């Protein structure tokens, strides 16, 4: 019983091991197939990626050629535009230089006139207006001065009085130091600072510089009465801290105000008549000079325009010549490349023909060798057949001898049967024992059959596992095909992205060209505006002089 149990256990373990081995083998086979399919899918994806990359490189090369051609055309166009722009810039620079020179001359004349006027108008003083929140480096100083003078005129000063004030801008936010006749600066000091805003900034109240304010207070204290208003005198003297001088000056101003006003009116009338005559004379002279300058400028403009047109035409011809040379060189290179490709194709055909001929010769040689081998095999088969025939004949003789020997042995056996009959009874007892043993063997056979059935069940399970692994491998193959399809779609998307990228680069290039053109137009507009401002300043200076 223990032996039977041990054998059954062993059979069960063997069946289990067989089942595990079958399942493991099926799983390994499925994994191997799946790995092969994955490698094949990766290879296909790699090929698709390489093809997409090659297509992208071809597209990039084509786009590069087109871009190079376009760039050459743009360079030629830019050369023409640069020549024209350079001529225009030179003309503008020359005009700006002339206008700056004229402005400097006018400014010098204005300062001389102001200096002469200061001598005529008596003592001068210095005051300062401080504009906080501004930087001297960030403003246009000439424009700042012009706007400040405009505020003076808007708040009571005449253009002539405004021009008598010399303005110097200093750092420290922006400090406008004013130098001019004391009575004019006193009028400025009496103006509300909120009305003197320049470039959106309101100054602090005017401060008199110490020495001039003290001198003013001393002059007023000594009886030097003027036609200034009481408020202006009080402001001037009070700003310097000279309280006693201010009181004395007010008394002197009250007593001498009428006489000084009459005298000043007579002098002003005479001076106005003289200024009117001089102004008319200067206007006639300026008109004549302006006419002469305009005629000279027109002649010079015509000359410059002709030179610029000639330069532009020469640049355009040079650009056209270079473009033609570049096209001829490209055509020559393309013809050479075509010839090289043709020669390479001819060489390839010759090489293929030579290889085919060599392959035919090799095939013929192998066929001859195969025929020789078959003939040798047939010869060996014939020899083996003869040897087999001889062996059969010897075996027949041996069988006859053996039959004779068996006959003799049978006679001997018959004699032995008689001797064995006695032992039959003994054999019967042995047979009963054998029957029991046979029954035991049958039982063992039944157990082995059950073990076989279990093994069969395990085999069917292994087969089911194999089928399931095959199904899984099929699903993985389908997934691999799906991955390959996705890779192909991605490659196609990459090609479309390359085309889109080329379009985006073209749009970016056009946008850059438009931006450059806009900047160029803006620069020309700023230059024109600067010229207009200079002309306006010049006109203002002329108007002030008039």
C-alpha cells in the first residue's frame, strides 16, 4: 500500500511537472513570438521614422534653396533701397546740418540782441524755476525752452520781453536758470507757477539767485524807482529777504510812479516806431535771402536727386548682373550634377550586369557539382544494394540452419514436457499466486490509467494555455500593427509639421520684413518730423526777430 501510494504520488508529481513544463513552454513560445513581433514593429517604425526624416530633410533642402534664391533677390532689392536710402540720408543730414548752422547763427544773433537789449534795459538779474520729477538727460532741451517761453507770452510777457530772457537748463531734476532784465524777471516771478507748466510738469515758485536779489534790494532801497508794479517789487525784494528795502522801495514807487510811466510811454512809442522800421527792413532782406536760398536749394535738390537716381540705377544693374551670374552658376551645377548622376547610373548598370553574369556562372558551376554528387550517391546506393542482396542470401542460409536446430530442440522439448507434467500441479499453485499478482497489477494499471487521464487533463489545460498564449500573441501582433500604423500617422504628421514649420518660417520672415519696413518708415517719419520741428523753430526765431 505504501509503495502504491508512493507510485501514485510520483505519477501525480510527474503529471504536474509535465503540465508546468507544457505551460512554461507555451508561455515561452508566446513570449518569443511577441518579442519577435515587437522587434519587427520597432523596425517598421524605425524605417517609417527614417523615411519621414529623409522626407523632412528633402523638404528642408528644397526650402533652403528657395530661401537662398529669395534671399539673393531681397539682397539685390535691399542694395538698391540702401543706395536710395543712403542718398536720402545724406541729403537729410546736409539739410539738418544747414538748418542747425542757421539755428546756431540765429541763436547767436538772438543772444547778441538780448545782450544789447539788456544793456539798454538797465540792470539784469538771475532767477530759477525748478521742475521736479524730470531728468535733464531725457528731455529735448530746445523744445523745453521754447515751451517755457510760450508760457511766458501766454501769461503777460510780450514776445520781445520773452526773447530777452536767456534760459540755461541745469541738472537737479530740471533747473531753468533765467538771466535778463530785472523788470522782466519780476513779471515772471509774479506769475502763478501752475500756469508755467512745461511738458506736463509744474515748477516751484521762482527763486531769485542771492547776489542779484540783494543787489535789487539795495537799488530799490537807494531810491532807484522803476515802473514795476508794487506786487513785482514786493516779490523781488521779499524773495531776497530784504524786508526793509522792500518797504522803502514801495514808498519810492508810489511817489515816482506817474512820472516814470509817462516817460516810459514816450520812450516805448519812439522805440516801437524804430523797431517797426528795422523789422520791415529785416523782413525785406530776409525775404530776398530766402528766395535766393530756395533757388539754390532747388538746384541742389535736383542735382542730388539725379545723383541718387543714377546710383540706384547702377546698384539695380549690379544686382541684376549678380542674380544672372548666380542663376547661370546654379544651372551649370545642375547640369554637372545631372551628368554625374547619368555616369553613376551607367556604372551601376555595368556593375549589375557583371554581377548577374557572375551569378549565372556560379549557378552553372553549382549545378555541375550537384550532378557529380548525385552520380556518386547513385554509385554508392548500387554498391549498398549488392551488399544487401549478399547479406540476405547469408541470412537465408542462417535461417535454414536455425530451423534444423529448432526441430532438434522441439524433440528435446517434448521429452521435457512429459517431465514437466508432473510439475503442472505445482505450477497450478503457482498460477493461483500469479493470478493474485495479476489482479494486483490490474489494480495498479487502473491507477495508472487514472494518472494518465489526469495527465491528459493537464495536457488539455496546457493546450488551453497555449491557445490563450496564441490569442494573446495575436492581440499583441494586432497592437504592434496598430503601433506601426500610429508610427506611420506620426511620420505623416511630422511631414505635415515640417511643411507647417516651413510656412511659419516664411510668415515670420515676411513679418520681420514688414517690421523692418515699418521701422524704416517710422525713422523717415521721425526725420521728417525733426525737419518740421527745426523749420518751426527757425520760423519761431524769425518771428521773434521780426
